[in-house]
């Protein structure tokens, strides 16, 4: 899908969130000089084409009491990693899960899953749940706990990027 200038402006205007108003699409349309139906149609087309993944709420897990957060790392058999990663990524306490190449000999881990909990004991229990899902396809794991946030945004597309 080729994005035109209006699509790029729409992404730039909404990538940090929709306005918290009774008619958010209408407000965005007003900002951009479009009508509400066009905003909705453009967002739907970009979602259908995979340009945007979803339109969703992004709760602040710290404000919800989820202050113990750890990136769990797993050494999973390569021939099962994709299948098992999909299952792990669907767990309600995992915010994101992805595969990366190993960096042998020092880093044998190829699956990463961010676990959120209210304390480390809870996170460790959830880590055991993941280990149970992975079963004998797992050849080791570790966890890296967050100590502070340095950046908390995803990719941002500048409105003028062509």
C-alpha cells in the first residue's frame, strides 16, 4: 500500500493516541481538514493492508500496579520456536513476545517475552507458567528485570516522511 500525504498526516496525528472525546474520529478529521467517514475509511484500509496493526487502548501498567516487569529470555528449539512463541505471546500477562537470533556462545536465547506483575514473586510464577508451556522444547531461560524506564514509545512516523 502506498501512503499518500493524508494517510501520513493521519498516522502522525493518531500514533500517540486518539483524543479522549465523545467523537474522536470527528476531532481528528477536524484537525486534518477531512470528514469523519474518510478518517475511518483510511484507518480501516491501512489496517486491512497491515500498515497499522490495530487501534487499541494502551494502559499504563505501572499505574495499574504492575511494577515488577521482566523480559524473560528463552532458549527454545528452533523448529518449535515460532509455534510456541505464538502461544506464549497470547498469554494475558505477556505484553510482547518475539524471536531473535542467538549470539553464541554468550547468549543462547532466541525467544523473548515481557512479563508484567505486581511483584517479583508474581512474575516468577508467571515465568514458571511459560516454562510449563514450553516444556521439553526449552533448553534454558533467564529474566532481566526493569529498574527504570528510559523510553516508553513505539515507532513514530514523521508527518513529512516521504
